[in-house]
C-alpha cells in the first residue's frame, strides 16, 4: 500500500518472492522516468523560476539536492546541495542562465556535472528554455538523481518520473533499503503521502505525452486490493450461516477480486437437524457486490 517513484531512465520490473505463483509475479512494474536520459536531466518547468521562500514542506527553495553513486554496486550514495538562488537578480524570477551559472560555479557540482541552457520542445509544439544537467562520467560508471523538494519543487527535473502503487513488499527495493535486504535492487523511492512534497509528486504525475496518470495521494489501496484477484495464495471467504449455526454456502475468491470476477461457490445441504452436510457441491460463480468482504 505504497506509492513508489522511479527517478531513473530504466523501467523497474520485479516479482514478489519467494512465493512460487506465476500469476502473482507478473507485471509488478514502475515506469521509467521518461523525462531524462541515463546521463542527463532537464527542467520541465517554464522559466523564470520562483525560488523565493520555502517548499510545501518548509525546506528552502534555494537548494537543489542531487544524489550521486559511482561505486560498482551503486549502493553507496553521496549528496550534493547547490544553492541556485543566491546571486540571482530576483529570487522570485530566477532565469535559466542564472541557474546554469550558479550550478557550474559550485566546485562540488562541477566535479561531477556540467550544466547548460537548452531549448527544448513542449508536447504542444511550443519551445521553452531548460536547464540541462549532464554527468561527466559514463552512465555505466555513475548514477544520479534529483531529490524531491527544495528547488526541485519549482524546477521539476522529476516531472515525468515513473510513479506506481505497489504492495508494501516492494519497499525492500528502495534506494533507502539497498543495504537492508540482500535481494534489494536499490531502485525505487517510497513516497510518503503525509508529506506535502511527496503528495504533490503523486498527484501531478504525468506520462511522456504530458497526460496525467490520474493518481491521488488521498487514495491509497491496501496490499490485498493491489493483488486484484490474481493469486490463489491469498483468499477471501464469504460464508452464509443458517439459524442453526451451520454454514450453508461459501464464496471463495482471490484477494482483491472485483464484481464480475470468477469465484468458487460451495453449497452445503443438511438433513433434518444434522450438523454435518450430507451433500457438498462446488461450482463456478461470478462475484456480486454482496459477496465482497474486507479485512
């Protein structure tokens, strides 16, 4: 029951393990960040940039935070914080050229990256000026991403990052948990809907065609709902009991199944006051709203 963000240019695709369930282990994906390349990112906001004050969580909008990893396992991450506001003519109208200049003037930044101004096309055919950040090392040797919040709330390097709602189990594959699980891919960022910055990332998620993905940070599905009825390892049962406290019918279906999905109905017939059924039948059944139960 977690929203995850993929800030990288490659798709996240993994299985829930070690459960040997082919149906359950298909299709757990978080789309790639279609707004960046493997070695570069660009801003998606239209300049000029209002970097005055703080972001929605109270962090200074002056600071752009970048995380970098260049070890072989890419499980060690360092952090750069660059002030992209101080020195601009107007904090509420910072230009692309000013952001580029402030980035390149930072000695920590310039040891890893270069920044430049780039004219890019919008999805509607118009053009805009953007800040382009490119890593110096080849992408096989280094990874980086822009941290949400601060200046990023305005500049929007991550505007087209992949967002997906996945079962809590996938928290093991976050960058934060890269050292806590031996099978961690260290790939995702878990978004906290209680934080204003993260909630906005979810609510404003877009695809490569600038279309909203339709997510709402106020609507978070439970893990069983995310299974969508595709695993027989997790089952819900709706029982019907008669006046003698005997089960007369059970509706059995995979967790997360919906109205119209296939279930199994078992009927029990009793003779007189007997407590054990003398007949049991099982048959295919289509779920109705009254059959659905919740934990």
